[in-house]
């Protein structure tokens, strides 16, 4: 487990796309039929200082391969991101999810473990790393969005201590076929034991 590097960008983009590519592709579909979510993820991950940048990611590594990633940041950083001018119909459909955010929390935007390394504790280790970063930055809670019909993910987050704090009534769409809307789940960080910092040659 370590902080991500620019050299991890391609692997991070693939994992981020696996976890959240449906939403990004849905948004892009309202702008251009030729835009590809994977390419956009790669551009965002490579951008220093951006909220989706490798600088805001932690990765799990097996050998020399990145097998898991998590991207998180203070939720307040995206408070003004909703397109107030000329939002597309797809932006409007997702607006309740955006408005559900807890702007004072630390937001787990994306987390994914490669299929060959699931059920090995990698996801839990990534979550613990995000908790450590949230505490280091002075946040009292960690939040995330998850589709209500993603029952495995909801159960995983509940086992970690997250609880539902709201539901965004996102209607079913042929390009975003989820039932039950999107849940905001929240973890009060005082309920999580202290997490030791991980060690690597770049970030002692």
C-alpha cells in the first residue's frame, strides 16, 4: 500500500473506469457520443492538482503491479462543480446525487480492486488508508456514494461501519440502468481505530 505515482496513471484509470465508468460515460454521453470514459479518466488522473489526480490516490501493489486504488478528497472541493450554465438532461438527472453530498466530509470518490485480488483484504486496506488521510486532514467523517442495487458493495461498506445517510432518487435510464437510486453512506471517523501510516520509499 502506498501513495500513487504518475507512473501508475494507466492502471489507476483502468480500475477507476471499472468502478465508476458507467456514471462518467453517462455524463459524457450528454456532451459527445465519441467521448470515451477511460480516456477521460486517464487525462484526469495525470493532471497534477486535480481532484481525480494520482496525487489524491492510494494504490495497493502486488509485486510491481497496481491491483487496487482509491481516490478521495475533501467533498467541499467539488461544491461548485455542478454546471449552472446549460446543464444537459443527464446532469439534471444526476443532480440529486450531487446535492446529497456532505460538504464538510472527506469523500471517497472511487475505490476498486482488480478481479484477481478480491476477497484478500485489499479493499479494507485501501479504506483504512483513506481513513488515515481523512484524519490527517482534520475531517470528522468519510462519505461515499453507492448504487442501492449494488448489494455487495453496500454490505461491504456496512461491515466497515458506514451507514446510510440519504438516498438520491435517480430514475432508471437505459444508459444508467440502476434501480433504487444512489445512497450516501457515512462513516464517523471517531468509530474507527487508529490506522498506522503505511511505509514506502517515497512517503515515510
